[in-house]
């Protein structure tokens, strides 16, 4: 039995953002075709600010199964927020074949999933991006969204003005376009046609009253029923899509709260992003429509991205053997 270890640097070397976006689109299509099995994630509290999570899954396209096992730090200053491993098994022999750094893989595939949803749902001409949050996912979303839309302007907001300013300066240089730090979330959102919420907040940082016609929103940061980054009006006023219906019904805090308050019913879920990609349901139906994608993160994304990284590492002969 030979198991290969892919650390964060190796994953970064073998799997770039454009490549990961294509892999994640394939995984979301496979999920909505029924070519994957994923139970709800298991999340156990360890102590205040620290959770233990396990996300198993079986993917038929490509043929791989495994699980992500990780510790999640929920504090705003925790960097990295995810520490753990993804273990991959060969679907034919049943042998474990790879261990991958879960933090790097999670960061990469999460932003790639938002890019997939943005490509499917946002207006083709959308070019002004607001990012609420300044952590690792803010960085990755800047790198991902520029791959799928012709960005001309980015506005950043976070609870730490100094961190927002530093990130804006760094990515203005890296992306070659204006990236500006602003003092209020509402200021970041004003006039934006793309919005990504990537915070660790348990309470809304985005209000539906701020949204302008035609905007597309990716809700990414909250991944439990007890947390929500957007208020009920964001859910109510939008054409609302999810990554996986069963997961959203159980763990999407924005949806749960909006249903409990009476703002919407569960029928507000138009469908899964994979169903849009497969042509089973319509995505954006007119230019002035507001679309929202609720991302919880799925084991199939970890498996697909991990499998691709493993294949590329094998082809290059890199990655450390585990003895």
C-alpha cells in the first residue's frame, strides 16, 4: 500500500484556480446527476471557538471516495481557520491512496465553487465586486472571481480597517485593477453587481435593502444553522440557489432564519447549482433579477479537487510518500 502526502505547497503547485473551477463544476454537475453520495457533515463542539468536523462522501465521476476530517477555528483572527486532512481511497481496491492538507484544499475549492455559481448566475457584464470579509477566503475569492468575470473594480470591507487596507493594497498590485478598502459594508455593496460574503460573523453583515437590481450574491462564510451573514430580506427578494438541497435544509442559517420568521417558505429554493449547470432549471431569467447562491461546502468538492491534485502530483512525481 502506497499513500502520498500532499501538503499545502504541493497542492498550490499542482492545482491552480482556473483548473480547480473546472473540477468543481464537474463535481456539482455529478452531484445533481445522482453520481455522488454525501451525508450531512458531522460537526462536534470541542471548546468555545473550536469545532471538529467530518465530511465523508463517495463520488462516481471521477471514481473516488474518502472524507475530510478537520478542526475549524471560528474566531475572526484564526489563520488558518481550517486544519486537517482529506483522505482519498481508490474506488477499485478500497486502499487509501492520498492524504491532502485540508486547509489549502478547502480554501481553494470554496472560492472555486463561488466562481462556478457566479459564472452560471451573474450577469455576463458584471464587473464591480464587493467582498465582505478580509480573511483567507477574501483572498481566494478575489483570485477566483477575476477568472469568470471582467472585473474593473473591487471594494473590500472588514471589521479591521487596517487589515482591509493592507489586503486592498496587496491585491490592487496583484490583480492590476482598483481594489479599495471602505469603512462600511453598505458602502462596499453600493453599486456592486457581484457580492461575496466571506466572514465568520454569526449575525448579518449584508442587508437586502442594500441590494440593487441585477446583483448576484455568494453567501459563503456561514456554514451552520446558527450562523447567518445575510438578513431575511436577502433571501426573500432573490432567486435563491444552493449547492445541495439536503444540506441547505439542515444547515443554511440564512434560509433557516428566513423560514422561521415567515419571510419565505422552503419553496424559495429554486434548485441546486448543479441543476442549473445541467440545464434542468433556469438560472438568471432577466437582467434586473437578484440571484443568491448559498454555499455550505460539500465533500464532493473536496474529493474532486483532491483527486485532481493527486493525479497531477503523481504525473509530476511529487508529493511525499507516507510510510
